[in-house]
């Protein structure tokens, strides 16, 4: 059990460190969705509500912290926001990094559960569209285009 | 279908129905508290006080029993949610729905999570029938949330271009993920934060 946690944290630490703008955040998101939709991937195993609770709690705390650092970095750099509904003003200053990280982690967790029972990545993508809305890391959440490749390239180590 | 009594309509005597209900109630409680994987048929026998032959008369194995638990929990939660969400048409109403869920979960320090979400995270890769039943239940639950959001949209509180189904699904994921984080943290705070952030985003759409 510990090994899945360590594996996910190592990958997340490496990938999130490189996220410096909205496009890279979208790349991170695509990769995590792919991991969570791959049966028995370390991500799927790490998300299970089984095993030792203190270990899980520690794992989730650390992942949340990595996400919060990234959110904070993006907010500081004034990463441009979602333009679909935009009326000109950005809302970047309002972003609370810790709370946003909780929502993103919850979206990954809840969204992957909904996607597993639906056998469809759509719910997970809908969850992340909502959670990442302040950073314009939204996808065209359309099953037909799920395989579109990322313009910024593959972020796998 | 393998849950003979409920699914193919074979009639139960009043006593048979009572025994079956007793088994399902005990199994629901055990699976909620200790998880589906950790609950054995022997646990269910001990907790319900029925005999092995009675249990096998109603269920031909654990999968069948888990499906009955999914149906039972689903019915209970959908009844609660239909009542809670069926007539909500304001953000304030949606916040009251959120308050009730958070409050209820806080009573147990969030230790057990959402009964339906816990089942979903445990059985989806084991049993296709249970997975399909859960998928239908969540679709219905999200439909209730979509109904609320559509009424908000009709009232002008959400812009016409907002994608209702996507928001309803995102809100459900925030709720379920929040339950899961609270369960691990043994603290309801992350659940409250996650729903509040999702609701704040939905609310922010109105003034863009």
C-alpha cells in the first residue's frame, strides 16, 4: 500500500513542479485523468479507501500540499483565466490556494469514483473543469475528442 | 438475476420478507461501517441472527447480498435527496442542502462517508450488476442537482450558456470527494471546504 502512495507522490512532485502556466496545468490534468482511468494504476490503487488510515491521511495531505503550492504559484504569476464567461476582469487575486487544493483533490477523488462506475472519463473531466476553472485548464469535455494530444507534449518523466 | 426474491418477483411470505429485510439491514450496517470487502457472510449471519440456510434461501452469495444492499441504500438516499432537492430553486436552498449533509456527517467526525459513495468506491471493479445499479443511482442523484441548477438558470441566477449537466456532475464529485477526504482525515472540514468551493464557483457564474 505504501508503495502506491510513494509512487504517486514522486510522480506528482516531479510533474507539478513544472506547472507554471495554464497550458502546463492542462497537461498535468490530462495525465492524471489518464492514470485514474487506467485499471490498477498506482493512482487508482492509492485512491482506494482501504489500508491504514494514518498512511492515507499523510499521503493525501502531502498531495494536497503539492497541489496548493502549484495553485499558489499560478495565482502569483497571474495565469490568465477562463475566457468563456469572462467579462474582462480576472479573478486570480481571489484564489485561496489551500481551499482550491482541497477542491481539486476532492474532484480527483469523487470524479474518479463516478467515472469508474460510469466507465467513462466524462464525470472526472466535468469535476476537474469545475475545480480548475480559475486557471482555464478546462478541456473540451467531449468523449469524441478525449484522445486529442497535448500541444505541450507528454509530461511523463 | 440472482437475488431471487426481489428481482424475479417470486412472492415472499410476510415472514420471509421480514427475514430478508433483517439480513439486508444487518449487511448494510456492517458494510457501511467496516467496508464491503471486510464484511463476510459469517459477520452478516452473526449480526442478523438468522440461520445459514435462511440466508442462502434469500441470497446465493455475497454478490447477491451486496446488490440488495446497493438497492436498499440507494432507495433510502434517493428518498432523502428527492425531498431535500426536489423543490430547491435558489442558491440559499442549495446551501441548506449542503448544511444538512455536512452537519450529519460531522456527527460522526466524517468517519464513514457517504453510504452510496463508499459502495461505489468499493464494488465498481468487482461486480458489473452492482456497478450498473450504482451508476443509475448516481445518474438520478445528479439529475436532482441538475434540476436545481436548471431552476436557478430559469430564474436568471445562472447564465444561459452554463452547462448544467457538467456543473451538476462537478458538484456531485466535489461532494463525494469531500466525503472521502473527510473520512480519511476523520474531520468533516475538507468536505465542507470542497462543497463550499464548488458552490462558490457556481454562484460566481451569475455575476460574470
